[in-house]
C-alpha cells in the first residue's frame, strides 16, 4: 500500500471534522462503550499484560487514551500499581481535560499530541521511561496516516516491550458497510484500491449510545494482511492476532447465560451480530531490534 501525502492531508482534515462533530456526544456517552470494552477488549489485554508483570508495576504508554477510559477498569490500575507508570497521549484537549480532572495519581500523566507526528515520539522519548507495554485501543482505524503512526511506535519501543493494538475487526466493519450502517466517504474511497493511499475505503463508523440513536467516528478500512505488512515494514514481528470476543468466553458466553451488557441496546445496528461474531482484533507484536533508542 502506498502513501500519498496529498490524500493523507485531505483524509486527516476529514477525520478531524468528523471527530469535532462527535466530541460532545462522545464525552458524555452512556455505559455501552465501557461495557463492551470491559467484557470484550479488556480481558484479552489484561491477560497479555499480566504475563509482562514481573514483581513490579507495569509502565504503560497508552496511545490514543481519550478520557483515560482504561484506567476506569481496576484491573489496569492493579497492573500499574504504585511503582509502575502510565502516560496517556491524545490529540483532544477536551478529552485530556476530562482525564486529568479524574486521574490525579503521581504515576499517571498525560500529554497532547498527534500520534502520526514525529514530534510526539521525541517528546515521549524525553520522558526517559522504558515502556513495558505500548497500548492503542480502538484508534488505528481512525488514523489516515497509519504508516507514520507505526514509525513512531518503532522509535518508542524497547526490544523487551509488547505492542498491543486493538481495533475494529475488518470483517465486522465490512458487514456494517454491507448492511448500510457504515456510510462511505466517497471523496476518500476509490474503485481502485491502489489509489486510496494506506486504506481500502473510508467511512463513518456508527457509535451507539442510545437505542437507534447513533453518531459517527471516522473509519479507514484495512485488512489483517495490511496490518501485518505495515508492521513488518517497520521491523515488527506479529506474535499473535486474537479475534475478540473469544467464542468460548466473553460476550457470546455471557449472552448464552442470559446476561448481556448490551441489553438496553439490543435493537441497535450491531445486534445480534456483535453477540455472535468477533467484532475486534487484538494484534500483539514486538521488535527484534531497537530503533531510535539504541
């Protein structure tokens, strides 16, 4: 997949405009997003992180932290402990203001920056912290310049660290598009995929916080093979790709038992597929050599 800076700039402006429209709704969204994260994404991420915790708290770099939502989950706070560290990075002043007001522990901090800007990597490196885990949860599908984002990852990661990227499952997004729930942005979508820079198609990804009442976030569609290729070009080795939720546990199992964190939303655009098929990917990767921090 090639990179064309003119279309990247155009796509970035579009993505910012979509987020600006959604920001008010996002910052006061209901519990559905949190329920999904807690019951689908977090169990897998916590399990992976727990294997990295060796007699001390983890040092976690959260890229695209938003309002610090992962720290609402006590399991992440336990992994950090009193002797670990957490740095959240986001481009939104509004969301970071919410995070800073709520999360005031001495070992928790936040900085504002564009994840695809090389300057943010420099500012993080200046912190002088060797991160155990670089985490990005439901962010990369919203970034047009994914190549620059992954290049920043390569500068920040130590050889012993894990990079955990959670994103929308490509098949799930494809299903949303087929059902008409994910609308295409025609100016950023070409019949020739090679002309669309580093995504296959772009569209408005629906977020539901009330029954049948959606707002949208930007979505740049990539396949599993695209993610593998993009990471490989920057020297990453993909150790594992997990489809979430696991069919043997998590949300489908909870639904079968009669409990659904989506019970008040079961008439929305996701149901019933979100209770039956994987809707997220967790990509776990590492670098064999250090780049930018030798």
